C-alpha cells in the first residue's frame, strides 16, 4: 500500500537565525539592569525573554562584562 505525501513541499522546519551580535546582547542586558522588564525588551528588540535570561545568566555566571563572542548560550537555568 502506498500513502500520498503529507505535504507537497516536504516537511517544514522552523527557520533558525544566526546568533545575535554581542553588542546587541550587551545593550539589551544594560537596559535590563537599568530596570526595563525582559518582556518589554523582548517585544521591542524582537528576541525572546528566554534569550535575555540566558544572556544575563551568561554574564553573571562567567564573571565577564560581555556575553560570549562565539554566540553560544549558557545553560538556561536561572
């Protein structure tokens, strides 16, 4: 028995995007530390609240003043 294809174009996957530039992440975290909410920053800059939490954790966990330059995110536990 042969089954018809489920989709003419084939399976679809969510599109991934390149990592946000370090300067972008630094600016978002500066605004977060200045009192802005993660939700409002995510809405304004088009990233997710989880990304912002990851970047913040990455900064605090590494003791560095900047996020990783290779674009990798840290463990998402906050």
